[in-house]
């Protein structure tokens, strides 16, 4: 497909410098771009790549207008990064999943299937499932009894939604994610054997959530595990039973959140962060990669780092001291030896003493 520069500028709300009729057939990175592609510049580190870029057009910030060359076309925008989702969506037209149901799909007669739904090969749709209009199940998806899939949601191959779980509208569930497996609930008996505690709750995922590949979100022991509207999760994340993840919170890969913890809105959780159970994390909290959170966070918009996690700037100061600890200890030993030598040299009434 091809789109004119004018059409792109109208979509991203930008101003054109150059020929607005230029045809663009796709996006590309600055260093890989060629004629017919459009690229973007938003970081000084790539200034040399900008100078040699062969793209037919480049999106730059209005503040970078002076970098524009007469031989190229530009779209000037207020915020380059904010324009990227719009730009890329223009070329993300997926025609592979037209409405229809594959012959190998197994669908219970009680299930409700909306309009313009795509159900791919080897999908299993259990009793009383509701699949809303425009949903896409690409293949090998399992949807358990009484579960529901919201409008225009997209399930990549192998994604599973267990019984009674609810998936909102415009969600994306990547390959092999599991929604609604049992929470980790066991009780020791008098003999030391662990008896399973039935997990009778569900998972509720609100609208516009994206869940990465191989993520696991456990059903609640009672009630619901909640993933609120706009949450974005990277691959390989585990959310335990009865966790509540607030709206527009984002998580990088390999995060683990233990049971009954409540995260506020707009939190940013770095890769491999571990959060223990039964905590409350305030809105806007940021946790650096590999941090371990073992206590609740009450103040909004704070940053944390380390294990156990402490306030971010405090961690940086502490680490600056820690990495110099061997030299610091050597200095302390040297000073101690000097003090001992000074004390030994002090003579009172002809006897060696100290100042204590």
C-alpha cells in the first residue's frame, strides 16, 4: 500500500516541508531507509544517520526545523514519539483474518458468536462463551465455559482464557498467554501434606489491555483478579491470584507480583521486578529493573531501586558508597592505626595512656 505525505501529515497533525504528493509505502529506521519510506528523528545520538538518511520523508520535531535539507521532505510535529503510533498504524493493515470460522474449530452450540468474528484453526469454544463483534482468535485458542471476549479483541496463537474469565474490548493477548489458571493456594495438614485450596474466582481484564507472550494471570481464590483499562504487559510476566493492577500501568518482562497486592494507576515496573503479596502501591510509582518491593508505597509518584527496594536517589547515594567500600575500609584501618600510634605516644606522668 502507498499513502501520500499529505495524508500522513493530516493523521499526525504535522506541517509539511516539501512535496505533499510524495508516495510513502512504509516506515523505516534512519540508517535503513530508502526511497519510498518514511523515517523519524527524535534523538541527538542519530544526528549522523539523519544527515545520510535516504528516506523519501522524515518526521522531526518543529524545534529541529533547522536540520531540514532542501533535498528531502519533512513532516514537522510537536512530539515525534507521540506521532509514531499513528504513523505505524497507517501501515498495520492486517488482511489475514477475514471474518469466518475454520472447519476445525470446535464451538459449543450454546456459545454466542458476534458479527465479523474470525475463529481460526483448532480453536475450542466451550459452553456459554460470548465472543463479541470483530474479535479475532487466530488459532489453537481455548476459551473456557462462561468466559467472554470483548469487541475487536485479538488473541494470538495458543492464548488461553479459562472458564468464567472476562476479556474487555480492544485487547491484545499474545501467544501462549494463560488467563485464569489456578492461583497458588495450598494448606498444610497435620501430616505436613499440602492440600489444594480450590480457586473459585476469576480474572477480569478491562478494555485496551495488551498482554505479552507467555504471561500467566491467575484466577482469584475468591472474587476477581483485576487488570484494569489500558495496562500494558511485556512477555513472561506472572500476576498471582487476587492482584489488582491499576489503569495504564506498564510492566517490562519477567515481573512477578504475589497474591492480593494492589497496584495504583500509571505505575511503571521495570524488568525482573518482584513484588511481595498483600501490598498497596501508590499511583505513579516507578520501580527500576530487578528491584524487590517488600513494603507498601503510600506516596504517589516516587521511584524505587534495589533489593530490598529503597527510594531511588537514596539507592544511588548508597550504591556510590558501597562500590567504594573496600577503599573506605582501608582508609578506616589506616586512620585507626594512626590513632593508636598517637595514643601510644602520649605520656602522662611517664605512663602510656589513651584519651578515653
